C-alpha cells in the first residue's frame, strides 16, 4: 500500500460486504443497507480513503465508531445517515480535539461500513484495521478497550438530532450498559462514538489490515464463483484458515437469554467427515465448534459457516435444517488471545467455564485445507 | 360446489373441473400470446370433458404469471410516485435505490421523503406534517401522475400514518390510485416499499387483465364468481386482486404444491413438480408451502413476499441427455414444449430424459422401437444421474429429520418410479394438472406480522391479540368465519431489545365463503 492508501471504489463494495459478512462469524448484522448507503455516498462524489496504520504520526487522534441497536429494527428504520458522524463530532467537542482518522470497532458484519460512512461525511481517512478482526456482540469486546483505551468522553446519536455525551464512565462495561439503554430509548438504531485514541495506541492495539483483508476475501469468493473453482478451498488459501467440518445441519435449537439469541446447531458429516457429528454453539456469533464431542475451535478464534456450493456466509439467524455447510476455523489475531483479552472474549466470558482456550494453528491450513 | 381451477403458465394453460373433492376432468391447452383466447379454449375443453354445463359452475379460480411477467418485461407499467413517511429516519436511502435503472425509469422515477413513521414500539418518529404532504401532492399532480405508493416506517406495527397521508392525497388529487405498504408487506422497509410501488404501477394493467378474465369466463357462459390465487396459495376476489395484483407473484409453484397436497391427501411432505425443463422442489407444512426466509427478487427488485421456499433444478421431461468424457450429463438445457417433435420416441433426433425412461421400460409413451438401439449401460447411467439429481434437491428441501413422503406431480413425473432419498413416493391421480387443482381448492387467508412488548401484555395476551387480528383479516378477505383455522404461529424474540420485544407472525386460513 502506498503511504496515501487507496480510494474505495463502487466495485469494491460487494466484495467488501461479502468479506465483512464472512468475518462476522455468523453475526455482526447484514451489511446490505450499509453497502447501499456507502454506494450512494460514492455516487454523490464523496471520497473514501483507506490508509495503513503506519501513515499518521503518533500524536494524531483516532475515533472509533459503530452502529448500536437491534439488527431487526435496522432493516425497517434504517439510518438518517449521519448518526455515527454526529456522535463522533460530539466526542471531538467534549474532548476539545480534532480526529485525524476513523477506525472500525468490528470489521465483521454491518459495522465494517459505519466508520467508512462517517468518514465520508467528515472528509477523514479510514484506518485499515479494526478492534476485533471479526464480530462480537458487546461494546467492551474490542482490543482498544481490552488494552485500556479511555471510556470517556463517548457519545451516542440518533436520526432525530439527539446526542447524548457520556462525560465520565468508570469502565467499558458501564459504557456498554449506558449506550445500550440510550440506543433503545432512541428507537433501537443509533451511532456510538468512543473517546479519542492516539495513533501510537491504535498502532499497538488495532488488528491491522482488516479492511483490505475483507476486500481480499470478498474478491476471492466472487472470482472463485465466476471461474467455477472450489470457493471453500480458495477462501482457506486467502485466510490461512482450516476446514474443520463439512456437513449437513440436522437440528437447530434456539433460546433467548439475557437479551441474546443463544442456541446450538447439530451437523452430520459428509465427504471426508462422513460418520462424524459436529455441534456449534451460537450467541449471535458462532462461539464453539465440537467434532465428535471434542472442542475443535473456540472463541476468540473465528468459526465461519459457508454454503458448501456458493461459499456464501451463513448467518446464525438463517441456519436451518438441511443446509450443507463447510465450517472453517480462522486464527484470530494474537492481540485477541492474550491472557487479558481472553478474560473478555475467551470461552469463559461467553459462559463456558469448562473450556480453556486452545488456539488453532494457522499452519493447519496447509495440511487440512 | 362445482368449481373450475385454471393455471395460466408460460407454456401451458391447464384447467380442471372439480365437484367438491372430486376431479371430474383436467386438460392442458397451449398458452396463447393474448393469454385470453388460451383461457377461453381451456374453459371450453374442460367443460366438454367434464360433461358439465357452464351454468353448473359455481366459481372459477385463476392462477396467473401475467403480472410477474409485466414487471420482468417492463411493459404496461403506470407512472407511479413513491412517498415514504419516516424523516428524519431512513433519509440515507431514497425509495427505489436498489432497483434496476430501466425499471425505475419505466415508472417515472418519482419519489418523496416526508415526516411521519413509528418506532418499533409504536412511538412516533416525528409527527405527520400536513402542509408538507399537500406540497408533495401538488407536485405529483403537476407532473400528471395519479398513482401513489405510500410507505411509513414500522407501518406493520401502526398503519395510522399511511392512512392519514392517503386521506390528504385523495383530497388534493381526486381519483388518485393509492397503495399502502401496510396492506401488502411485512417488516423490512425497502422490500415492503418495493412491493407497494410495484403493486401501484401494475394498477392499470390489473384493471385490463381482470376485465379480460371476466370476459373470457362470461363468454364461456359461466355466471359464477371468480377469484385469483396469491403467492401463499390462498384466494383473493377479483375486485381485491385488481387492487393488489402484486400478490399474484409466484402463485404457480404454490398452486402445484397445494394441488399435490390435495390430490394425495398428505399435508406434510416434500413436493417435486417436474415440468418439461425444470423441477421445483418445496416442502409442505399443514397443506401449505413452507415460505422463503430470505429476500426474493422479482424482475431484479428485492421483495419480502410470502413466497414459497422453492428450489429449482434443470431437470424435466424434455431435458437433454448427453454423453461427455466426464460421464452422462442431464439438463439444464431442454427441448421444452417441442418434445412432441424433437424427442426420439416422437421421431425426433434429440435424446431426452423421456426417451430414457421409455427405453428402460418404465413408461409407455411414443414409439418405443425408436429407442431400442440405446445401450443398457447408457440407459442405466442416465437413470442413475436423474435419480441423483432428484435425491439431491429433495435432501435440500427437507426441513426436519422426519421421514416425510415425497409427492411427485407435473407433466414430467414419468421420470420417477421409485422412492427418492429412501422416502415414500406418492404419485397421485391427475398429477399432470396439479397446479390447476391447487388453484381450484385454494382457501382464504389473513395474516398479521408485528412486534409486541411481552413485558407489558404477556405472551398469551399478545398471541391472542395477533390471532384475533389474523382471523379478522381472513374474514375481510372472504373466508367463512366458522371454517377459519390458525395454521401458523411464529414468535421470535428480538435480540438486544428490552421488555421482551417479540416479533409475532400469525396466519389464519378458512374456506371460501360462497353466498
């Protein structure tokens, strides 16, 4: 990448949203509305520049923005458009600073596009990276917060012009609680902006290169489909992941606890996995994969379900009996699997005290893929 | 009750006469370019075959692809203004933003955003602004457009804004034709709005087509009422269909699946409808097709219609059978309706799937001597390929591990003579005209889809309220009240929302009320 990065083109948006959906590991919300919004901005002449984490000086300030609310509301009452932008401006005002760039909290799903849209309005570049390298359901589950980013001032904005600034918030868990309640009062779609971070801090804590990675994955899927190659094999090659199961879904069980959709999908193996059975635990995203009772991949590593034929990522809400899927395990970035990070995003944090995180090895890809 | 069911497809117009639950006669006639003379011909043929007089017919039900084709071919569409209520929300994406440009241009590319709309819990996003709406109405009037589609945010929760806006438009533009999105679709703003706009722009065509159907029926001497079937396999009165032509989209596959359920007497099954070129596979639940859960495109436009979840493969009675270096290839190309001249058994030169089953001695059709030269190895390989294709699509359509039976219908059903995927096989009488039977037996439905806060009213009260609303909707659509059953209840808790917000969908279905 050149020091000035690259401009996002309209033709990048389909692959970008496809790659973002894949990195959403079953959750993160559908990027369709966000893709259309970005397309409209590009068509009306806005420039969206993606820059490398090495581009800006240490003391430059970076804003992190994302949508917060309920995905099902987002398909009916979608954005005025400037929610995240207004929240970001409110943080600048409260902190008395100016941002130099924006970054995504999560590259997985719809929030991959929110900073891109806010940056288009602000005329700011977007950093090539994010705070997860995937999707997770709560505000505190980013590398930025895990490694001690300031929690205030933060701000949340709705489409009506309401902006709420959180001047003092004692930790990231309180920020999640306040922001969630405010978002519901605002009608369950809102934009959240977090406190400014220095570029020096972001360079140390961001998962690097994930915007480009999502683009690369999306292009790979589309090209493999066009050339009628095996999509799954190509995705494994470009992500460095491994194929952990191939099977047909024989049961999906769901329940709602604590505001989150939890559940399990049961798969019966096909091809080289014939005779084996797998189980995937779900809470918005895919959390743990067991094959024949043995845990094989677990959070924070990525568990990605792809349609066996088309390579289309399958979100957890549309999982159902009879689908034939490939289950890929992608190694999460090292910043997400330190002891500190695992306290927030490891299996125990998602209610599996019996599991100790065992990372999947990136090298397995070459032998298993 | 004596009724006639008609299915107007792209190739064939099928018709049946039924006396109660008995099929008296079924015929296939060619669909004509003007559609109407094909209907007239089919009516004459089927009356003759059934031995019934036109005066005996109580009611006629028609399933048609005419409106779908008009959108796909961008013809006969009225200039339409799209008005959305919800500002400041949703300003980022104007109406028709994801439409193909030629279709948007074909209906005048005229859209407006105005204040109004509701939150998920019924609160107002912003008050309706009468002056703003009068201004929009005057602009629409000045542009010479008199068809409007109104869509308000969360109108499935509250349709008040849409109704108030409609009243304002009607006052300003006398004689204006209005479609409200709340009358058509469900949650999912862009998709519901798309459906409302497509419905509005079909308004003039629907007047003509319904009139032509009415004339065809009258010219056959039939005095009974007539209805059109909609995509969920239920009926709408002609006058209602004229207002909501968009609801006829995808009624073809629905009718054949409903017909299959009726002819076989089985209500939970996988249905395989084998035509000349493709096979449509779907699953039946309580006698109705399972609906698709993802957005379905019509003419390049995303919708969230109540469409059957049908999986199509390129396998039919006229599919080409070709030997390649990788083995036998079957379909997706086909001789289609030219099978009666091009297949080997009819003296043609093309090897088709029908030739294979005749050569294998599985079915008697055409001249068997003309396929006597085919090698047993070729026949066996082609049969194995056909079986594998059917097994694959049946497996895909299974929604539960329960061993459901497989019902095979359609003109291409001769390809099947043994169980698919180890499941029981049912090939009912009159299988070739199952789609017309599906139209003839269609019932009447009402549906509700909205979000309830269960913390306030409790789950039982919410479900009771939704059921009562669905029953009223069915009665309004023409169902006999005492025959109404609730056929589907789905409550989905919504993640991240407090107060146990739950999306409830209920469908009620009843027999047609014939006065």
